[in-house]
C-alpha cells in the first residue's frame, strides 16, 4: 500500500511540483476575500477584478506547461533531500501567504531552517531513514 503510494508520487512528481509552484505564484498575483479584491496591494473594483482574474487564468494556462517541462527536465538531477527542502520552503511560503500569517514566526523559521539544511545537505534524509 505505502510502496504503491510512493511509486505513484514518484511517477507524478513533476505534476506535484508544478502544482506547488503555480500555487505559490498564484497566491502572489491577487487577493480576493469576502467583499474585496486586491491587486498589487490596491483595492480594485469589479471590472478591473474581472480583467485581472481572466488574465491570470489565461496567463497561468500558458505558463503551467512551461513550468511542468522545467520540473520534468530538472527532477532527475535534484537529490531527494534537496527536493524535500524546496517543498518545505515553498509550502511554508504558500501557507503563510494564503492564510496571511507571519512569514517569520518561530514555527515558519523552523521549517525554513530545516528546508535550508536539506538544500545544503541533502544526504541527511538518509541518516534519518
């Protein structure tokens, strides 16, 4: 069961990393909440919000295959420890941005630090296993 899951993740890792990358990019473009829409830090009206939203959809549709190709070509050369470090850092940035949490609180810094250690020393994951 677990081996099958790990094999599935391994087979689709380029899609997973593309999704993570696009999510981090996507939450950086605009912010929409109940009753407001912000783009580049300024509140926008409905018509501008519609244009930004449609443009973002169109742009991400064009960029996603390129990002996917970059990941597909790069993944064979990235050690698993470095990949895990990158996932931790990008994931924490994405969560903090999406939830509007502090980027540099103790918990986030701990995750960034662990990700940086894995980026610098990817072989450490083998000492834990």
